[in-house]
């Protein structure tokens, strides 16, 4: 039995849904979707980036902060229609600057991501349109993100030891030296933010009148994510040679998305069904290449927990689609979400190395295979069942 089939069967068994039929999908999987090219016509991309402030190394600053933002001057050619340079807060400028970042706006990969266009265009430059941008370093372990107003939120890093689980740290100095501290720190940030994502989902389920078991399991998932965060912060601290943990997590407007059924379905599909399934596959693949038994066990635990969380997302979706009150709207929203997942995007350059590349995982290919052979078939099967049941 191939690994992909085994993973699908394990998920199906955990969901308590009759999804065992129709799960065998032939082939090696579709190519992963890529980000569309945005803002390509508003400003000619003929002038490269200007000055950039040096990014500090993790732990370099005296106050214990990590991964401080950098400022960068971005310059482009003059508008081809002879008009004036766009203002700094225009969508055109944001798209053009964002396209130059190391992190595509529709993905979750390592690098500096656009945080804000500070000012521009520079009135002293007549032959180009120049803007000052603030970039924030982002590197993440794909899983359930904490998204507020369309932006992934993570807590800044701080020097502290109370979020460190030292039991997951390698005891062999040679293995410790081989660890990528920045990658593990990014994984810790995402796992920490997942606690808030499950906290919010618990409130949403209560507002929608969900069954007690779904509320219980969603609340219990917060404990799993706390354990994951502590394990990753412990490994990162060991690799970096100093304790590190989370600062305050931005939670303002965390419930701004409301509890509309359509919004909840989209969040479950993207963050739960897709994000958690892919995260489980990534962690399982990485565990086979871990430098120590401690790291391998940490990743296997994360893989097992994330697969349960993925199953929980499918179970929650199944309840919504079958509920007499929410069902019609939920099924329509699921059909639209599935159609979006199955619509290929335009091609672009491949993603920058992900947070698991340091363990030899081909994140891009694995994501494409899991989405094609696991996520989309399960969502199709769930929708067909609920449509048939009415």
C-alpha cells in the first residue's frame, strides 16, 4: 500500500464518515497551484530594488527581540501611459512590491513579506516611481493559520524560557549544530498562533449551535497546539543557543469575520481540511529525516495530532452541510470552495524554500500530491454524500 493511500484511509477512519469508497485516486497527483501574477500592467518592472537595511540575526538585539522588520526602497519604471506615479496606498503599488518579496501573497514560505508601504512616490526622483516599504521576515510550517482580516498573524519572538519544552531538544551536540534554529522558530510561531485559531473556532461553533463533541474536540485541539509550540520553541532555543518564546499575539478584530455559515465553511476548507492535512503529511515526511530520535518523535506527534485536527475539520464540515438550518448554505459554500480548489492558477516561479526544506522534504511537491490525492477527493465525496441526503 502506498503512503498516500494509507494516509487517506487513516483520515477516513478518523472522520467517522462513510468516505472509504472512491478514495483510490490513480496517478502521482496534480501540480500544486501557484500564485497568480498581480499588478503586472500598472508599472513597468524595469528598475530593481533600492537600498535595504540589514536584517538582524535572531537574538541579535539587546532587548531580546527577533526578526525585526527591514525597510526597503522599491523603484519601478514610469507608467507606460504617461500618467503620474501611483500613490503609495494604491493596490497597484502594493501588488508590485508584494510580487518582489520572497513570500508570495497566496502562499506560506520563507522570506521577507510586505508589511506596509510607508511612503512614496519619491518627489526627488523623476525617472522612476520609488516607494519605501516595510518588510517582515516570515517562515512557517504549513498548518492551521490564525488569519485576521486576510493577514496571517503570529506573535513576535521574545527571550523567555517558559514556553520551552526541553524534552524535545537533542542531547547530541553534533545533532544540535545541524538544526536550523530559524526554521524551528518559525514553526513554533505558527503552532502558537494555531492555539488562537482553535479558540476562535470554538466560539464560532458555540454561536452556530454545534454538537457538544465538536466543541469539546475543538477546545481540546488547543492543548495539542500548545504542546506543539512548546516542543518547537524548545528545539529552536537549543539550536539558537538561547531561550526564545512568543511575545503578545495580535488578536484585535479576531472575530471580525463573524459567524456567517459561508465564512465558516471557507475557513474549515482552507485552514482545516487543507491546511491540517498538508501539515500532517509534511511532519510525517520530515520525521523520517530527523537528525535525532527526539526530533523524529516530535514530528510524529505533530503529524498524528494534525491528522486528527484535519479529521475534525471534515467532521465539522459534514455537520454543517447536514444540519437542517445551516445545510443548504453550507453545501453551496462548499461547492464554491471546492471549485476554487480545483481551478488551476496561472504559473509563476516556484516558491522559496519552506521551513521543512532543511530536513530534506520537498514541500512543494508533497503539498501538490496531498491536495490532489487526499483533500479534494475527500471534499468531493463529502459534498456528494450530503447533496444526496438533501
